[in-house]
């Protein structure tokens, strides 16, 4: 790990922890903070993985809204060391770096996005945001690379899973726009078309069992063609609302809920 990052991280979080400890042990300390900042300090806790992010966000908000003098006054009152300008800058960059991760996690945990199709676009967007941050980061490059490596280890194989890619394609919000990789898009479309062919065959078998007339008069190739035309129409439509799926009647044969 980069020595500058390690040194800044340890020093900054040690000072933040001193503030958090003071407010955690004393109701009077919380009153002091509220009196000077008109905001409460948020303390990290073991039950919420993003609590450190929220705690840092609150310190930055106090600095932005009330100025560094407000934090300095609190530190003097608590008899703890004040954050240096370099440490304040580090806190800001740490917050900026971890914000996309928190936002991505919130999206994937939301009840309104409980579909397989959200996973790959959200992870891909998170990786893209981290890549952009890497080019501008002054002190948090080691953190960014650790996050990138962790995401690759956890989701790398999934990023090439045809079923997950197909689930993303079949969400109007994403379709094929979420990835620049032609091979991933092609694998997703192939998966969808193969699924449609399978369900068409199953439907034909059911009809064959029920009626000799249907077997004689059925035109399976035309039904498969209709599904393919509907898929092309779905992909080319500019609409990104879920109502679009009504135009793709075969969508109901997929089960992408999680």
C-alpha cells in the first residue's frame, strides 16, 4: 500500500475517531456539537457497513456549511487534535471515492430494483466511475485499486455470464447501452434468442398433444420470426420505461427476479 495513503489514512481516522469517541461517551458533548454546528456528529457502528461513509459525510458537511472553525472549536472543546488541511483534503477524497460504492450498493439493495438485470449495469457503472476517479485522485489511488480488485474478484466471472447480460438487455432502462463489449452483447442476444426458440418448441409440443389439426396447420417458423421481430423492435425503441415490455410479448417467459 502507498505509504502516503497509509500515513494520511491512519492520522486522519485517528483524529476522527477521537471526535466520535467523545460524542459517543457524553450527551453533553453532543450538545456542544449541536450548539456550535447546528448538526449532530454521526458515529460509525458495527451494524451498518456504510456507517463510516455517513460519519465522514457529516464531518465534511459541517466543514462546508459552518467552516473549518466549527470543527476546530469542537476539537478545542474536546481537547483532541484538529484535522490538518491535508487531512481534510484526504477526507474529501475518501468520501468522493467511496460514494459510488455506497450508491451502487443502495441501488442493488432497493426493492424497486430487485431484478437480475440491474446487477451487471450497476457494477459496470461503478467500475467506470472508479476508473475515472483513478485518473484524478491525489491520495486515494490505493483505495480505488483495492475496490477495483475486489469488484473484479467478486463479479469478474459474472460480467461474462450470458444469462445476467440477457437480464440487463431485457430491462428497457439499459438494453445494450450498459456495456461497450460487443462479445457480451452478442452473448446476451444469443441467450435470449435461444430461450425464445426453446419456449416456442415447448409450446409446439403442447399444441401437438392437444390437437392433430393444430399440428397439421401450425407454422412454428412464423412464430419464431414474430418473436425475433419483436425483440428487434424492443431494442430499437427509444422508450426506456417498463411499459415497453408490453410490445415484447415473449418477455413473460423469462424469470429474472431475485
